[in-house]
């Protein structure tokens, strides 16, 4: 009798599992979630998670459907990014993708999304060539490096008074592209460019390069890359007592940098950022409060991931059905979007017309906002 009773219970559980399931619509989210850039990626993921949570509070994005975020790790590796893109396009429930962090990942992955006619909203990959590929599936909500590089050069010339610069980049799509944009603008302003060399992500000893740089006597070192390598450069620059000011691109705007380099070594460095201090933007006040209440410290790119995810959610709601073509059409019909960063208009390449570049500096172990630099 006992065996028969357990068999009956098991059958009931099995039958319950075979009942109708609530259909799902998914938004893919791809960024580095492991490795040395995971702090950037995790901060971005938290922004996307907050956007999804708020969307759920607002009601179903489509009647009868459950909304789900699908986070994937591209390990800031282009091959892995392509693999993750293929995984998302193979799932018919995925109606939009938000990602990636690195331009070197976004560029090849964007071709996968385009071929699948899948909406792709990019938060922070800033290499201008990404939107010059002619992919009508791509929408980008950050300023690009053909704006950031020259803005950094003007700040260095006009505000820092620098005249002799040595340029270093990490030879990625992002790093080399940004460094080249800075160099062209710097030469146009009258800078003497003493050299331009590349490093490899993951390197730990830049002493030989920095010894060479010190001998050339620059008053500015410009770095285009990501914060792990920047931290090592900054620390070893300090150890070698190089007096040149250190200026870097937005990939270095990450509080972990200060810990890695040490507050003493990082004191007085400058970075350009893809926008002003989010805490000074009136339309972002509610976002900042909600994010910090849920996650604590606000990441450099959290607001961009949130904004991009909200745009994807809006496109799905506007489409009114679980259909990739309808979602893409809804996004393409967006003439303006009033977001936390400001009102987005998208040009013919899919780039936002919000093009603010901010300057931050490290003081007493923290990043502090300096000013907005004209990006045109």
C-alpha cells in the first residue's frame, strides 16, 4: 500500500509539471562577468537588473508573458562574445540584446545580431566604427571616441596646460581607436607627441616602457585602455617618480582602479568619461537613489546599462507582440526617448545625439567630477 501511495503522489507531481507554462520573453545581456574586468560587468548587470525589476513592477511587457533577463559572460574576449551572441540568437524567446562592454566584443557580435534581425542596444562600446558597419539593428546610447579623444586633448591643452605627451594604448579595438583619435586632435592643437606605444592586456611590468617615457620628459601621459592595466601603469609611474600628469579614457573610470594602484599613486590622475557625473543629472535622481539602496556603490556604467535595458523593454512593449521584427520596428520608430541620461535622438547610424564628455580626477582616494568638456 505504501508503494502504491508514493507512486500516486509521483504521478500527480509529474502531471502537474506537464501543465501549461507561462510563456517567456527574454532580453539578453552580455558583458564580462568574470576575470579582471568583472567589476565593470557586474555594475552594468546591476543596472540592467534594476531596469527589469522596475519593468516587472509596471506590469507585463506583453499580455500573458513573463519578462526574463538572460545574463551571459563574454569574458571581454571577442571569440567568446560571438559564441554568446550565437547562443542568444538561437533562442526565439530572446527579443532584444543589451551589450557588450568592450568594443572589440561588440563589433563582431553586432554582425551576429544583425544577421538574425535582433534588436541590439549597446550601452558603452564607444569605438565609432561599430556604427559605421551599416547595421540597422544597432542602437548606441553613449558618446563615441571620435568625440571623447578630441575632448580629452582639448582639456589637456587648455586646462592642464600640457604640451609634450606620450601616448599608450592596449591595442584593442577600443584602446587603439581612442588613442588614435586623441593623437590626431593633440597634433592639431600643437602638442609634441613624443611617442605612441601599445601594451598587452594582462601585462604586469611596464617599468621598461615607463623608464623610456621618463627619459623623454613628457608633461602628460595619455592612456587608452581598461583599468587593470591602467592601475599597474599608475603604480609603476609613481614608483619611478615620473612627474607627468596621467590622463586616460573612460575605461579607467572605475573605483577599483584606485585600490589596485593605491590611493597615493592614483592621486591627481584624470579620466574622461562618457557623460557628466550621473549624480548631477536631474533626470537620474530617482535611478541613483534606487540603485544605491539596492546595490550600494554606483558603477561607472550602471546608468548606461539601465538606460539601454529600459529602451529594450520599451521597444517590446510598443511592439505589442513577441516578434523580433516588430520589436526592431518599434525601436526604429523611436524619434526620441526621455531617459535618465537625457533625451535620446538616434541618427541614421543608430548613435545617440547625447554627446556629453565629462572629466573626473582622483582626490583623497575617490573620483571627483571636474567639468563637462565640449565634445564637438
